C-alpha cells in the first residue's frame, strides 16, 4: 500500500489494466485509451455512448472516482508523512478547479459523483490532523461537496438504473449528511439517503441473500455501500432497522454459500472491477475479506471459518476493536454444504468446506433486475472446481463500452457452460446494457442428500424459435465419485445445437478419445470429462484465443482478456435428443477410480473399486424398462462389494414395480425419498406402500444389468 501511495504522489496511476502518468497536472478529462480529451461543455450535451463518443467513459470515470485518495490517506495515517496529505488536498483542489459545476463528463453520472464524495470523506477522515487542511481549502471543498450532493439528490437513478446506482447514490447522500453535518442540506441528505438504503436493502437483496441483478460482483458492491453508510450512522447513534440488518446478514450467508473453495466468487453476470472503497488491492474476486467483516458484525463463527484470516476491511472499518473481536471468535464450519438458494435460483453442490473440496454451482435463476442490464444469457450454466481447483469457469465481462461484438459475446450464451440453439442467445439483446426478452427458468426438483445431489430445471428461451425447443438440464452429483450432466432437448425437426465448456486458463485439456478429455494442471491430473451424444454427426473442437468465431477467451478484469481453452461440441440434428456429460474428479493426482458406462437409454452404471451405483434419469411420466416400471425422474441404487443394495433414492416417484411385483406406491410423488436397507422397518406407516423385500428384488434387477441382460 505504501508503494502504491508513493506512485500516486508522483501522479502515476494504475487501474483497469492501464498505466497512466501525468508529469505535471492531472488531466481529469482525458480518455487514457485514445489519448483524446472529452469536451468541456454542459454535461448533458456530451455523447458518451454511441458512435460519437471519445472512448470508453469508464476509464475516465475510474480516475475521477478518487479512490486512490483513500490509499494516500491510509499511508498518511500509518506514517504521518505529510506528503500524502498534501497530495490529497492538491488533487481535490485541482479537480474542483478543472470541473466547474455541470461542465464535463464528470457531472454525467450521479453514481460517479457519489463514489467520489465517499472517497473524499474517507481521505479527509484519515488526514484530519494535517496542516494542509486549511480554512481556505475547506471552504472550497465544502462548497463543492454541497453542489455535488444537491446534484445527486436531484438526479437519483430511476427505471433501469435504479439498481446498484441508486444504492451508491443513496449511500453517498447519507454519508455526506452524516460527516459534513454542518452543511445546510445535511439533515435532508442524511434522511433521504438512509430512507432509500433501508427500502432498497429489502428490494434489491432476495430473501435468500442473493442480489437481484444476478451478478456476484454487484452484490459485493452494494453490500459495501450499505455497510459504509450504516456503520457511519451507528457511530452517530442512528439505529438501522433490525429487518434491514437481517437482510444484509442473509447476503453474507449467500456470499459464503456460493464462494468457490479458493474463496473466489463465481463470476456470474457482469463485472467492472468496481468497489465502493478500496482498502486494499488484493485479488478482486476473493470475497473473503468482506466475509471476515461480516463475521464480527453478525457474530458468525461460520463466516470466520471460511474467511480464514482477518482482513484490511476489518481493520479500517471497525478498528483495533474489530480486529481483536475477530481473533477472539470461535471459528466453526458452516452447517450447510450443498444448498438450494431458491429466490436467486442458484444451487451449490460441495463436499465440505476445506480448500481441496469438489464444488459445482448451477444457475437456475432469473436473467436479472428490470431489463437485466448486468445479467448474462447463462440460464442452466454451471461452474466447477475439482479438488479445489477451478475447472469450468465463466469467461467474464471484458468491457461495456468498447467492441459491441465482444460485448455481445461475453454476455451471450456461447460464452457460458450451457447450450446454444440455432446460433442464438437464450435471451434477446436490447442493447449493450439491456435485454428485450429473457429466458424464464423453471426448477422441477432439487434433491440434496448425504450420498448425492440432484437438480432438474429447464428454460424457455428457445420457445421463441420458429421450431420451438425446450432445454432441460439435469445435474446429478454422486458424492466424491462423479457428476452427470444430462441435457435434454424437447422439440421437433432439425436444429443447430452447440454445447460449450469453458476451462480455466490455468488448466490444459487433452483429448484422449472421442468425446473424452483429461484435465491437467502443471502436469497433474485434475479430472476427466466424457461427452456422450446420440449421433456420430457431433463434432468437437477446442478453441484457444479464436477471433473467428470468437471463442476461447477469458477476461479476468475489466478491459483485458487472455486465451483459455473452450471445448465446443456441435451438430445439426433431429429433435428430441439427449447429450450427457460425465465428469470425474481425480484421485490424488491420478485418474479417477470410478468409471461410468451407459447400459440403456438414460441409464448409467458407475463402477469403482468397492462399490457400484445404478442411476436412471428419465423424463417425468411412465417409464418401462425390461421388467422395471416407475414413473419418476430419478432412481438411484448403491451396491456394495458383496452385490447387496444398501441404499435407494427415488426422485419424483409415485410407484415402482419389478416383474409386476409392487415395490413402492404413493399417492403423491416423492421428491427425494431415501430408503436404507438397515432402516426399512422404520419406514412403516409413512403414508406410502413399501415392500419389505424391495432390496432383495432389486438385487435381481442389478444382476441382470451386470450380465448385460438390459433392454428397453
């Protein structure tokens, strides 16, 4: 941090992958990419989007957020070196001189003004004993603060922008009113800002804690605004309603539940590297620092367990007392492992909370908030880590205001781990920051058990095609053995189908057979994939940094991208049909001990060194295999080394027969009924019929499968 502060004192800036230096005074109107300057005219007359724009406005706004002033303030606070305070005063004065009210691009956005004011508040708090904060400086600065606050209050975001923008603006109003409480409009700004924040916390955070914008980075962004304003309110003896704080606590729970084993957030939706305040420049996607703060605020030992260590946010926001409170807390593993977050629509599958665990997140949620400006066309997409290592990733965002072709790609369906039909996105674009139609998702079943997890969902995004298609995806995770991803396409006629899997740029994939892939990192085997398609017409390709077509790219931050492997499987094929993906985690860096083979339509046999599992994944409705009849979505049998069935799970089943023997019958479908061989006598009088001989009879069925006597 001190090294960064030194560079800033020399007017050397680094942000969004850009290195920028001003040998003399700072040009607050410069577009650093083109080298051109935005016009210094009335802000509403400036074309900052479209063909007439000077460049990507975000780069100019990033410098004008003045978040680097907080770094200078931290350096002064720690060293008492007056050079840092002097630079803060000089830059604020320079900005005021070069940006007269309502002139230039830095007056266009109320959110940008709000972030700048929050930066000023924090920087001035940290240098409040500096002699450079003269009366003349303060008179000039306070006059500007008042004008900017009035602008925000009169130009609050509405409509499509009443999302994170509105929350950031309200936080700035509240903080200006609290910190500069002697200003004429302070009480009005404070009341208005806090009122909006309390309302929007309930409106923009789902009851399960997810953000309505369906973008992980923007959930953290708004959480930071809420906390900055509410903590300052608490210091001024203003109570935040308990239901609002409870909703924020749910947001921390959501964050913890969805973080990958390495502590990074899954990169769903848009991201532009934004933070309300940068207290450190650690990895942008590592959210554990904020989780450490939540541990102390809400006295949550599970938050501490996953945050692993105290963070800069904790120290700067809560002081030494917060740091000490964190150290005194007992860390305890979260009770939940796999979880269905039903309001935001994410299903997380994980073995445990250790760094080397297996992890999958499945997106069954809505497109986003309002016109879904920050949502991506990623319904039913997955992200995956094996043994703690990211394997299947979301390629990111890249940029909002540069190449429209790249903007369309990175938020489009082909840039996500799901299926594209007829070369069209699931949702139809309504411009660079909006969608005109959105794919609707329906979740049929979620089963979370100790032995396995199962999700069954569909989306209707391709019902709009001339020949409508319904995409249904089922994900089964047999714990620590394998994942089965079954893509079902319901429709008529021929369709162009494309399945994409985007791999982390830090792994390599090798084709070891038709549809078979080995995933390595540094020569070590991480896992394996096998794609099973119903036709030889499917072709597989691996793209790596391709521009025609755009495939094989990963953006780890705003404005820059790097090549990464993308597996593409495509065909022009007759509907209906099914594609199955099998994924095997490695065993201590070696090939998986488990193998899966398809022994019938939608019927899989998983074999291992000391066990065997039979899985039947069917569409709802009557299903008749040879001598086996059932009417559900999932039947799972676990067989031990002695060929004895020890466990049976029925998903969506009302009846099960074998050779006309009634084994199970219920008036209502059992969403996820577990039956253990040693507990069968305990399942009497449960509202359904269950044969005491069910395991012995099904062992005959299993024997038939082993000896290849299976047929439809």
